[in-house]
C-alpha cells in the first residue's frame, strides 16, 4: 500500500483518504478489484491498483516496511517518511495534511531527517522526461519547509 491509506491505518485514523493505493505485479489483482466493484469507476471509496514505479521515494524504502498477513494476503506498509517523500512530487493540500498529521502524532520527520533521506534520493530531483508530468520537487521542499 502507498498514499494516505497506510498513514491513516498506522499513524492517524482521522486522516481522510478516498482510496487505498496498492501496487502489484499481478493483473489478477486489478481484475479482482474490478469484479468486486471496488474500482474508482464503481465506488467513491476505492482501491487503486498501479505499478510500483508510481511510488517514487527513497531507494531505502523497502528496508523500513512493516508487513501484516491477513488470510492469503500480505499487506506491506512503507514507513511514513517514505510515503511523505513520495507525496513531495505533488504536494497538494491532501499531501500537506498528511505531513501535518504525521508530524503532530510522531514529531517526525524532523527537518534534518527529511534532508538526510532526500540526499539519499537524489534521483527524485532529476528533471522529468518531456512526456511526463513534471513536478518541481525542490520547490515543493521549499514550500514544505520554508
């Protein structure tokens, strides 16, 4: 899982999230979500299945995950700092709410912690390809911590 849902589950249950964003290499998961009527086209609270490439964060994120097994499914939750770093690409109001919620509940990431992680994720600051939607990660960092 990625996006706001893992923060809602693990840090602050009051943080609103309209979807559960997951990535999977299995097309059968996308088909199961559609068949269950849980896709965005069929419900207001939905499951969004996408590629792992959409989770752009620290290269160290997999070392910090937590897992929970329920039946035949294993849910992997990235650490909140990795989710927040991924939110820096867009940094809209929903993303700012997530930063505020995590900071209020945990006191982290501190400015120093975030800088350290972003130094390890230097590739996130590279310019986007022409066909990609470009985001100014450096400017979004300045907006977050003026």
